[in-house]
C-alpha cells in the first residue's frame, strides 16, 4: 500500500519582518548608535514641539491686522502677513485684476506634470498635449491675443514663474544631458572634445554667474537691434547649467553597462542608435534614477536665483511683498515658512515619485 503525500501547511515566520513595529526596530533601534540618536532626537523634539506649537498655533495671529501682530511679537506668529500678502507672494507683480490668468495657467501646467508622471498616459499623444498646454500657458500669461491684455514677462513672478522655469528646464535639460553624455563617450574626437569642454566649462562656474552672463553679457554680443527676452535667456541658462550636471549622472550610468552587452548588440546587427535606445539607455537611466531626481529637485530650488536678474519668482516675490511695506516687514519669518512649505510640498512629491519609480524598476528586474 503506497503512502499518500500530504503537504504540510506553511508555518508562520518566527519573527515578524513587515509592518510598523519591525520597521521602527530595524531603522530606529537597529544598534546602540541608532538607538542613542533616536532617543536624543526624540528628547529634542519633545522639548521643542510644545514651544513651537505655542508660537505657531496657540499664540499666533491669523487676522491680517498689523497692529495686533505687532502686539503679539515675541509670543506668537503672525500668519496674518500671509493672509494680507499671499496674492503678491504667489503672483508677484502680475496685474491684480488679471491674476486669474496665471492661476489657470499654473493649474494647467501642474495638472500636465501630474498626468505625465502616470504611466497610463505615457502615449505618443502626450507630446501633443505638452505643446497644447504650453501654448495655453504662455497665451494666458502673456496675452496680446483673443481679447487678453498684454502682460510683459518682467511682470511675471511668484509661483507660476517658479513652476514654469523648473518644468521647462527639466524637460529641455534631460534629452540634452543624454546627448552630451553619449557625446563624451563618442569615438569621434571632435564631438567628444566639444562635450567635455561644455561640461567642464559649465560645471566650473556657479549658476548665478551663468544667469548673470545670460542676462547682462549675452545681449552685448547680439547684432544691433536684435534683442532676446530676458525670460528666454534665463531659461536657456538654467537649462544648459542643469544639463551639464545631469550629463555626468547619465554618463555614470552608461559606464556601469558591461561592454559585452554592446558587443552582443553589434553582433546582432543593431545600429548605434538602436543599441543605445533599446539596450544601453534603459538600463543606464534605471541605475541613476536617484541622481536624476536629485538634480530635478535642485533645479526647482535653484530657480530662486533668478531674482538677481529682476525676475521675481516665489522667493523674490516674498521679498517684494514685505520689503515694500514697513508694517509687515518684521514678519519675514512667517513669510519664509509659508514659501518653505510650498517648496517642501513640491520637492517631497518629486522624492516620493522617485521612490515609486525605483520600486517599479526593482519589480521589473525580479520578473
């Protein structure tokens, strides 16, 4: 009589490895150094949090009354400065009665960025949507057609200018960085030398110098009577600066690809661009996602430097709003905390999206 095989039910793991408590043990109390650091930080947090909550919430002034805020100085925050000045902070010097235009334009651009981050919408028609939204954005912001009054670019500012500069710089810098990274590894000496000079020249100067050159020095080399809008010059400067740094990140990913994969592709008869597009670049870019996203976040924050060329983005608009009003000037801390929250929201969203991409790539690798 033959024995009947009966499978044994799987036993639960002796130690729970998933969930909140295991995560806390692993990340906050993994060893004595981590435990000591966690305890010290918790002590500081417990000591500091009640004081901050009292200043920021319980003793704070939320009404836009400068006299009440002055009376509460040193005891509570004055969030009334945000209530009073938020339109100037968000929209800069854009005409007050026309501020619905940058509001709609910004919502369209942010919505486009969100849609572009969802894999379901990664279709060929997305490029056409980008063109259409950018046309609508600049039409709403600039006007001059279809019944909208003209608003020159020197009056653009605040959050719309920050998002526009960051978005377009990222979109334009990424493909340029890939081409430059490939150029630095090219077998053609002229292309390789040009890419090396470009990267080393741009990386050898700070962004503020690039913006200064683009805004004040570049027009001196233009033919008489020909001028380029300062916004375009600044956008080109930020794009070239970001592309140089991103090119080195991409080049690091390219160098990590084994040479045998390229040789195998050549043996199959694939052309150079087919090899790069189907084999090399997908793997190289997947390896450097954290570095690329870090560069994107840096671009978003570096837009604050355009204030030196009289373009008042979010940070510059805050200074414009408070420096011109003596009653609200003492409450810059509250204003900076307000725009800090805006910067943190966008940067944290990009960081989480980067983690999501990494998880998706790790899943695809294990299949």
